[in-house]
């Protein structure tokens, strides 16, 4: 089962902290993907993919892509925890 996090109503700082914690915990717990609900428009949809390209996430994230069926959801594909 994929973990889903809804960022509606969160500020940029709150959203970044929530996503960072979810990515690290997901990696540690061996999750394969995370679904992040950003909404179909707005600043979080624009900023989140950029945040996740930062060096601090390189060891955790394999790739990201918006859901083909719901463009308001970003799917984060996590690397395997060795």
C-alpha cells in the first residue's frame, strides 16, 4: 500500500518539513513509493519537484513523476535501503 500525504493547507515551510520526514522515514522503512497530494495548481505543485532535486534527497529518491491519472499527485519513487 502506498503512503499518501496531503499537503493542502500547508505553508511551504510546513510542506517541506512534512515531505522531508516522509521521504527519510519511507526510505528507512523500505517503502517503494510515496504519493504527495499537492493539488492541481499552486505553489506547492511547482516547488515540490524542485525541492526533491536537492542534493540532500539524492540518497533517498530514485525519481519523481506526476500521476498520469491525477496531476495533483506527485509520486516519489524511493531507492532501496541497503
